[in-house]
């Protein structure tokens, strides 16, 4: 079971004062020392937190899996082709949103994602898609050539009907695995609400940021990551 730590919020703090610290690269190293299996960053079109410099330095510094979240644009494809992260997760972007609002709706995407993904894969990068828990989205992800999906857990983390949402996510995870996709999950996951998801065997990786960075304010990033990793491994 893998844990990829999203360090965007470290960059958000840096950009609040337009300083050169705290450095998300330093945060990535601390996360790795705490047991992270990978580092996730979202390079947004408005560059509100992570910058190209961060991506470039991370590529040379970290020793684990580097996951670049990005919109499926020509600009981002060029940046990714130069930086060469280990994998790319395609996500939707909307102007002014506080955070990603939902999965990439593959049923309404008008561009040729199959060719877009094929080009990225030809350059040695694994490509996945952030989707809502919907079996139709899984089928479309397979059609366009994705190697994995990350199931959006936002609704799960906000609803009072946790059991129903867990069942929905489990069904979609099973469908994805039957189609040969690797299954990850993320968005709004914290130290408590992750527990029911850990029973879904098809989910082999989690992308978690806000909860870990928030916890790090009190115990330090290395410890915060270690605690989450222990929960995922079933030690806690």
C-alpha cells in the first residue's frame, strides 16, 4: 500500500508572503524520511502554489515516485515532457476554485485524450486520470489508454452516508481492476476517514496532502507522514 504525499500546501504558505520559504522541496525530503512512497504536486495553469522551479528541483532531489497532477493542455504536456516525472495524473481545473472540485469527466472531454496520453507514455511517463467513482468513467479511462485511475473521495469524506459511499467506491475500484487498471484514491482523506477505505483491497495507493500538512504544524512533517503510513500499513 503506497502513500504519495501532496506538498502543494507548503507552496501555498510560501506564496502567501511571496517568499522563498518554506521550500516544498525541503518538505518532500522530510516526507520521504517519514516513509512516503511518493511525492505529488499539482502544477496549475495560474501557478498559485507549485512553480516550474519546484518541479525541476524535485525531479533531481527526491528518491521516490514523483507524481505530477496537471490539466490536459499543450502547455502542461510540454512541461511534463521536459521534467519527466515518474507519472502524470490528469485532473480538471476551473478558474477560481479553492481546490479540485471533482474528477475529470471523460464523457464530456472534447480533445483527443487518447493521442495526448499516448504521446506522454511514449516519453516514458505513466499516465492516470483522476475520476469520480463512476464505472462509466472507468471504461472511458481504459479506452483513452490510462494506466491507472485515482478515485475522487471528496464526496465520501463529506457525506454522513459513509457506508453507501464506501460501497460505491469499492464497486468502482473492483471494476477498474477487472479492466487492468491500477487503482489509487485521494481527496479529503485524513487520519480517521481513511480507515474504511483500507478494507478495499483493490486500492493500492493514496494521495494525501492537506491532512498531513495540517498535522505537521504540530508534530513536524516527518512524524505526520510516519503516522499516516503506519495507519495505512495497519500498525496503528
